[in-house]
C-alpha cells in the first residue's frame, strides 16, 4: 500500500488545542478525499477549506468525542482546528 497521497496535518503539540499547518493539494480532477482523525471524549475538530489564501476558511466537517473517517469535498487548501480537553494526541490526515 502506498502512502504517497497521505497528507498529515502538522502541529507543534498534538496534546493541546491547536490550528494545524495548511495542507495544499493539487486537485487534478479529484473532487473528494478520505479524511481520518483520532479523537477522544471531550475533543473536537473542525476541518476547513478554501480555494485560495485570499478567501475565508469554510467548514467542511466537524467531529467530536470519537474517531472519524469520512469522504469529504477536497479544497486546494485545508487545515484543522482542534479543541483538546483530553490531553491525549489528536491527529488527522487526508488521503487524496
């Protein structure tokens, strides 16, 4: 299995609340991606996207309290905003 199309959201510390690094994707005709995140009770996450840095972020998906795996609309730029109350790592990735 190849993970060359796996894009993990980076952060300095996954055990606190954070906004991730921006992931940039070349769409090349792809309109969806698979998103997965590891969440624990009390944690929440918002996946946001936009078509260019001159646009506002738009919510694509919200999740809380449990792991999530979902097909989502792909945008050229995405990021996650995490509210971490469990103190356990919350990490996420896209597979394009």
